[in-house]
């Protein structure tokens, strides 16, 4: 399979190159989701797209790449655009390909979560978990989140160095969402491996990537099926028990929906927050005056997290599909046209954010789109915010002289989930390398 996958990737890159040559000749700019040079810093590309071709027709995407804040937010609010992937013009072709290759079963291909559903299904599914993620409910978790942060920092800071990703940015949110779901602590490291594999499909995915992602998703579903069965016999005071109770009513949550909900809550509950903390700390450590400001004034934590979300968004893009034929921003759209909504680009739009490339943790009126907008606004936003606030404030106050310990940072190979594989730091100035 290794040879076949390599050949597939070579063909893919050749086709992408041909498409991009046509796009560049037409507009002076091209969008290439397979170009890993942009994974660490996509913002110069976003700026060129915004300035030269803000509604960029991409043959590779089969639709448009949108980079202006006004356009992205308009699509997210407009009911004529849907999240349902069945609207994709190549849906049937993709389904047949998956069935023929044996990568996934038809039931797996057809499964839906809140992210890829629309009303009334989306409304019903979201209503089942909304109460667990209200600001008031999440605020009640503050003491436990503070405790986890302190435990992580106590364990990591003993030898004067730490990896912010491995030692804090990952274990904090996965512990919190794991406890909310009632997952035993000893299983959470396995969840990281499953989750890392499951999100491979969000980046440039080879056939091997698809197989590994589907295998991880099957393992996660199987795990939650086992835990759910235990909760049916003996309910606990956790979110999974509450979801099982809803499933037992028979007409609100099916077994497949239960498994998809658990998978979504686990992956979304820690992937984005891990990247928020990692990307945010890198930005602060590269802007020492901002790091010092947060160290000296913890009341800036709230606006700091909003600015870090805007400055280097953990989720760079999402998609919508035209549900009918209509005109949008001067373009005639056909039913099924895909709109690639680049949240990270919208968050650097100078029409909305003065000096958008400047990090300012006291920035006011910060209307970023990092948690999306409209009916699909991130359910876990209150939880991500409080975890981010407590984590970065604790780091700044506890380690005021922290420095990045390497000049060779490695970014995750993922177009959508934007984050570092690791962020090694030294905790005192005397130990940091020359910069």
C-alpha cells in the first residue's frame, strides 16, 4: 500500500499544480491546500487572496475560497448555505469510491454529527448537550480546571524546562472533557492517539490516512459503546450518563447518534483548546511586551484569549454548501457549490481589525470568527475560553522569564486544525538559548 499511496500523492500534487497554474494565470494568486509551507504561517497567502481575489474560484475545491470577514460571516448566517455534506456535487462519487475501496462502510460514510447536520436534526442534537456547556455550568468547573493547571505545571516545571503542548495544552482539556464524559483517567492517553488519527481526514489525506482515521473512529465508537452499556446498568453523575438516558427515550437520540456525539465531544473538546493554548503561548512568547502585560495584570486574561483566538486561530477553515441556485456577492452559485470559509483569513481582515497583524491583548470589540458564527457557533466556546484564560495566565505569572527553546518549530500536518506538534520552552532567562 505504501507504493500505491505514494503514487496517488504524486498524481494529486501534479493535478493540484496544473489547477493552480490556471488559477494563478487568471487572478495572480493560487490556493494550494497541499502546500505545507503555509501550515505554520498561512497569513501572507490569506492577505494576497483577500487583496487580489477575495472570492477565489478554486477548481480544486470545486467552489470558492472566501477570505474577507464580511463574506465569511455572511455565509455562516445565511440559511441558503448548509453544512450537510450530501450537498457536495461529488458526494455520490466519493461514496462509491469509499465503498469500492473498502475504506469505510456505507453506514460510516452516511453517519452525521452536529457539525455536518442542519435543522431540524442539528437543532435536536444540539439541544441535548447545550445545558452542559452554558457559561454558568462551565464557570462551576473553574476550581477543578485551576487544580488541573497547577498539577500540570508542578509536574512539568521541576527541571527548568517543559513542552507546553505535551505537559499542559493537551492534558488539561482532555482531562476536563474526559471527566465530563466519565472516561477513566487511565484511558485518556489512548484517546490522544485515537484523536490524532481520527482528524487526519481534515488535512490532505492519502488512502492510508483515510484508513487510519476510520480505524481510530471505529475504536472510539467501540470504546464509547462499552462505556455507554455500563452507564445503562449503573448511571453516574456525568454527561455520558445523561446522553444515555436521552437515548433510552427512543425518539430523541439513536445509538449511532450517541456514538457520534461522544466522538465529537471528545475530539472537539480538546483538539481546539490544545491549539489555542499552544498557538497563543507561542504568540505571547514572540511578543514579550504582551507576555509581560499579562503577567502584570491578570484582568487581561479575557481579552488576551479573544486576541489569541483572532491572531492565530486554532481552526482555520470550515465549509458550507449552497442548498439551491442563487446569486451571492455577484457570483451565480449552483446548488452544491462548496464555499471554503477561511476563518483565519477573516480574523486578519483590516476592514474589521485595525492593524490586524499586530498582537494586542487589550484589543477591544474583537469580533473574531474563530468559534464560527450562526447556528453552528462552537458549543464548547465557554469551556475553551476558561481553560485558555487559566492556562496562559498561570504560565505568565509562574514563569515570567519563559523562552521558546528551539528555532525549529514543527507544525501539525493539517489544513484545518492549526497547531504545533510541540512547544519546548525553558522556564528562566538564564537557561534560554541565544535569540
